[in-house]
């Protein structure tokens, strides 16, 4: 049962969390194998407690990092920290509690945190078999048009 429908929850969750939430709501375990093939680990984290809890002071916060990659752009979100890397640029670190518009890059002040979060991202990328951008070499004199959609 969903408690307090229409309530806004401000902590981040991702699509992968829906699968974990459905498994928990159904009361079943995510399988380790299917047709004698080992399945990858479930990357999502259930947010069923958020749906079932009407007490805003007792709201579940995500425990594991959120990772993503799209066309060479990479990021990891862990609690209030968000580490981002635009394809070809340096990693940038933001405190999302204080700077939701990502204007104050704290990477130089938080070098140890940046290193640790980069390591987390690299381990995730290896575990999930992320293919690095560009997937095929860009011919000399050509642009990586995926990063210039306004020129399509």
C-alpha cells in the first residue's frame, strides 16, 4: 500500500531501482541463474520503504552509488556528492545539497573524494562491461557529432 500519495521525495533514484522495488514488493528473490546461465547482479536498490512510509522524518536514503555513462559522458552520485565527467574534460565534483545547479566545482578541494569516486565508477564500468566512447574510431578531420546535436 502506498502511504501519502502525492508526496514528493527528494532523494535520487534511478530506473534500475524499479526492478529491485518490484522484486521486494512481490516478496521474491532476484535469480542468480536463468536457463543455466549466470545472471549479472541486480544493480538497483529498492525504494519500497519510501512508498510505504508516510513519516518524512524516517525516509529511506539510497545506500549505494548511482552510476551512468552516455556517449562518453560519465557520472557517479553518492549521497550529496555528484562526480561528473563530460567526454574529453576533467572530472568535476559537486555538493548537490548546496549546489544543485552544479556551478561550484569542488574537485580541487576534495581530491581524495574524487579519487575514491573515480575508482568506484571504474569498478562499476568494468563490472557492467561499459564500452568506451567512441565505439568506433572517428575519422581524421571528422567531429564526434554525438556531442554537437544542435548541428545535426
